[in-house]
C-alpha cells in the first residue's frame, strides 16, 4: 500500500493515539494503527505516556521484570482502589483540535492501567477529548471488559464522543498462557518452549496487525476519513 499523501496539511484528518505500554504490546498495536491511518492520509501523533510515579512507577522502570509475580501482585490494592499516579504526558496528548483520539491501555487487574487512568483524570485529556470522537483498545492476556468500560466512561466524562472499541487478547488456556506470559515478563523474549513444554504465544496473537488495521479502517470510515487509495492519489478521490 502506498504511503504517499499529497493532500494539503489542513485537509488531513489529525489523529492522536495516546497509550501506555510496559511490555510493548500496546505500543505494537498503536504503531500498526498509526501506520494505517497515515496510509489513509491522516496526520498522526503517537503519544506514549511515561509512568513516572515515585512509588508505583519504579516497578515498571525497566525490562525484563525481576520477580514479575511480586511486582504484578503489588499493584492489586492500588488498582482495586482505582488509584492514580504521576505520569509524564507528551505535548501532543495535552492539546486539542484532533479529528479522532485513540486511547490504548493494557488491562491491569481487570481494569484500565494506572497510567492511562491517570491521564483520563488529567486536564490534558479534557483538552484532547472535548467534543472529539474517540475510540479505545485494550491489550491483555484475557480480561478486557472492565478496562473498555472504564475508558469509555472516562472519555465521555472528558467531553469525548465515543465511536468504537476493540480488544487484543492472548491465545492458549488459562494455565499455559499464564506460564508463558510470566516467562516472557521475566526474560523479555517470547519463548516457544519452557522446561521442554510447548508454550502458547504469551502476548498478541499472530494476526493482531490484521485485527488492528480492520478496526481502525472501520473507525476511519465511520468518520468519513479518506480511503487509502484516495490518500495516495487525490486526483482520483
Ligand atoms: C500489573 C499487571 C496486571 C495485569 N492484570 C491483568 C488482568 O487482570 N487480566 C489480564 O487479562 N491481563 C492482565 N495483565 C497482562 C497485561 O494486560 C498484558 O500483558 C498486556 O498486553 C500488557 O500490555 P503492554 O505490553 O502494552 O504493557 C496484567 C499485567 C500487569 C503488568
């Protein structure tokens, strides 16, 4: 697909993709959606949030994660209480006038991760979302509903106009996928075997790019953004 766009800047739909990602899964999905939107002639700002909280953020300061079980379980009380923490918000995610905002969050303990929740409670999110269509996506091993509901509710509270949502979940059964994921968190590489046992993929499924592209196409079409073909050749549009 051609990645050329000859449209004047002012005619391009402007899209913000704001997300948090520790182990890069949400970042991979955000990058795929960003790439597709650019193919469609959009001006895209990808804005990864940084989790700088002095108390909670340290656990997510580096990969691989030593003692992943301990660190993950230690987030449970704060996640249950829906606590917020300090984050650094990229400048692009603190201003408005977008035609679409996409918000992506991993699921942490059945709900939106602390950094994305903190963003959605910040004035920056109100500026980005006010009267603006928004879509959401989650990445998780399995659970996504509470996360999607929270992002939709907070987005609407910020004045956003909800368009659509999707989720990316891992494959495998509960036990094997958990085993595979913990091994990934500990080593920061996907392994197909552990102690001689075949592992399911710990994170995004192999077809996640197709899913991300189909989703963002659906969102773009519902907002009448240019098609990829029209973006590559505006005379034929
Ligand atoms: C603190 C923590 C809690 C998690 N809780 C859940 C959960 O309740 N349900 C689930 O399906 N996945 C859970 N996960 C897995 C993540 O949602 C999943 O690995 C996600 O893809 C990570 O996204 P990222 O790579 O962008 O950080 C949790 C991960 C962490 C770090």
